[in-house]
C-alpha cells in the first residue's frame, strides 16, 4: 500500500520557525550553503506509519497490514471471473492485454490470468497422471505431455515480459532524468541565493524554480529523501538571504491561504464521493499539493490545518470502516457458503429411491448452485477451501446420480418388455364379446399397466397409444352393444314397478317365519330383475326399500335381522355394477379386517378383566368391559353373516 504522502517528512516545526525569522535574519545570513551542510541533514527513515504534518500540527494514520489494498476488490472480482474461463479464453484475453499501450496498467490482470491458466494446466496434468496410473502405468515412467495452448501461452507471456522489462527501463530512465533536473534546480537555488539581483527579480526567479520543482515527476527512491531535504534546506536559506518584505510575504501568505482553502473544500467534497478507492487516491494528491504550498497567516495556520486534517481523518476513517465492513461481509459470505455445503451434504446423505426423489434432489442442488453464485467472495485461501468442499459434494452427487440413472435405464427397458406383453394381451381381448369376463380381464391389464414402472421416454407415447387403442376399441364395441339394451331396461323398470304394487298388496299371515320368507322372496325377485334406466334407479329403489322397511317394522324384526337383510340388498345393488367383482373383494377385505380387529379388542378386554382387583370401582369397570365384550360378540355374529352373504353371492 502506498503511503498517503509520497515525499519524505521534514521537521516542520523547525521549518516554520526559520520562515518566521526570515525578515529579521536574511541579511545577517549571507553564507552560501555547501554540499557538506546539505548532506549532514538528518534523514528520517520511512516507517509503516505515515505522518501528515503541517505547521507543527501532526496526525497519524496507521497502516494495518491486514487492511485490503485499494485494488483488492477489483482483483478478487477478476480472480473469481477468470476462474470460470477456459484455457482458450484466457489465452485470447492475454493476447489482447499484451498489446495494451501502457503495459503497466494490465500487469494485475495478466498475473491473475497466469494463475488461472496454471491452475487449469495443473489439474489437467494431474488427471492425465491419475488416468495413466489407473490404466496400469508406472509412476516413474509417466511423462507429462505439453499441449499447444502452453506454447501459445508462453509466447504471449514472453511478449508481456519483454514489454514490461522495456517499460521498467523507460521508467527508470525517466526517474534518472527527473533526478538530474531536480539536482539542477538545487544548483540554480545555490546560485540564486548568492545572486546580487534585485529583490523582485530574485523572488520571481525563485517562484519559477518552485514551479519547475513541483512539475518534475518521481526520482529514484534511494535519492528521494536526500534530494527533498537539500531542496528545503536551500529554500530556508533563500528566505534568510533575500528577506522578503512583509507586504510581499503577506501577499504570498494570502495566496497560500486561498490555495489551502480550496484544498480543504476539495477534501470535504471527497466525503460525498461514493468510491472509497477514488476518494483515498485523490486525498493523496491533495496532501502532495498541500506540502508544495508555503506558509499561511500565523493566526490562520491552526484553523486551516485543523479543517484539512478533519476532512482527511474522516476520509481515512471511512476507508477503515469500509474495509472493516468488507471483512465482516466476507466472514458472512464464508458462513453462507459453509451452510450451502452442509445442505449439499444432507442432500447427498438422504435416501433417494425414485426418479422423482432424484429429480427433486437435483433441483435442490441446482438451487444451491444458483445461490452460491449470488454470494460474494471471501479471502482467497478460505474461498479456495470452501469451493473445493462444495465441488467435491457436487461431483459426488452427480456421480451417484449417474449410477442410479444407469440402473433405471435397465429397469425401464424391462418395463418396456412387460408393457409390450400387456399390449399383445389387450389386442387379443379386444376381439372378444364375452363382455363381463373380457371387461374384467382388460381392467386387470390396466391395473397391471399402472403397477409397472416407467419406460424410456422415447417409447412412452408410442407404447401407451398402442395399449390405449386396444382398450378403446374394446370398450367402443361394448358400448355399441349395450346401447341396444335400453329397450330391455325399460321392460325391467316395468317389472320392478309391478313388483312394488305386488308388495304393497301383500297381507301378513299368522306364521312370522313364513311372512319373513315372503319378504325375502320379494327381495330375491327384485334382485333377479335386470338393469333399469339410471335416472329411475334411485327413485324406484327407495320406493321398494321404504315399503319393505315398513313391513319389517310391523314384524318387529330385531336389529340384527334387519341389518342382515339391508346388507343383502346392498350386495344385490353392488352386483348390478360393472365392477362388482372388485367392489365385493374390497367389501370382503374390509369386513374380514374389522372382524379381526374386534376379536383382538375382545381378547384385550377379557385379559384386562382378569387383572382387576375386587373393589367397588373395579366391579363397575368390570361390568363395563363385560358389556363391551357382549356387544362386540354380537357385532362379530352380524359381520360373519355379512361375510357369508358376500362369499355366497
């Protein structure tokens, strides 16, 4: 990091005192300064702390070794960008940069390109070496092959190295020339100090030399301090010699005051500059310009310096705060990236057995990658480490995913063969006209179709259309056939209406069992009558059930018998549906499971009774259990009766 003030710092208090004494001592100090006097001046060593001084007021700016450099943010951004470039892209960019007119302006970019390129080359050669070993090669016999891009890269980089060396030589020559020019000014100052010319001419010549000194650029670093001390020593001697009159000095002080006020205003404007880097570099320039200006009126020197120093302190503090916040942001970025790594690790560890689960996990991984790209950089070392961790998880995930999909591909091939077989069976069924059995078989084929897993995507539509075409053809023929049964349904409706009238006219006899059998016969006759139009089904059924229920009420049939009869009617209704076999199977399964559950409850309650002690409270609880057991046994009897109805239907 460059120091805030590029020129060495003098003992300003001594300089101020010498300038204040100029008017009284100039004539009394006629001696000409010698080279020995100049070189005997104490030259302060540069330290890591830069002191900004003016007119005996001093402040310190600490240079923290941990601070980011001004261009660190740009460098880190470029580094992140170049890490995503290919070798060809890096070489193309390098070839463009080495043609830049000012090669020094692109040295950071070229250095980052070199790092990114070598990183790719090292990884490729490492992978080639691993492949060589995996294929049975011997470590000692391995020879790294050089590809064409390495030759292209070296050629471009040699151009850069040659141009950079030439640039450095030119800059060094410029500094040597500047050194000679400043040494000449020092010699001219010596001559001016001993000159006998008029005061105005001497002062004008002095101002010209001052302007020339400010306009000359940098000199070799080893000569900088000594040259600066010699120059100021002679300036002090000049004021001693010529003894500027108070009017001229006041004018000079006024001009210096105006110039320093302008610098204060410029420094204060930097507080509004959004770029921290630009504001800091500008402040450096303003401090260099401040140093080149002379004294201001004594009563204003503290005030003007405090103003300039306050603005400088605020800019420096703003810069320190900015980089501190950048450090905090990078820490937050590191935490966020580690959290993404943890999430990726969880996704990899999760149990994924279906294509959907793998697809969901892939979507989660893709989302993590998107989020990763939105997170800013961290320090280079930590960024490399966390990226290596994340990349390892990504490589692991996609390797396992590829293995899974390889197995899925084999399974889908087998599923395709199974579905082709179902197509063949469906195509043989579509020609049959035993509608009930054929429908059942075709529905079973459809059920099997759903149970078979997916087939390769390229075969999915074709095989499905083939199977569906066979099914559609069969059901189309079936629908055409049953469209002719409407007339028979109308006849069945008339039969059921006649049966209802017959039931309405039924007279009870004295024999209860005979009456009950007659009602059962009515229900059996009702069930034997075929289908009726759907729009009349609910109405006619409800009318029939209402009449029967009224008869059962008259006969005071117990609840179990009524429930059994009602269930018989439910079974008869189920049998009228096209998918009766499947519905009866579900009903049978439901009742069987319910019987098993009730029997388990009975066993549990009977066991609980055995554990109850003899007490009033226990006896009450025992009676409750016994009541539950009795009700449950009655329910089992009813369920067994229903199960027999299903099995006999």
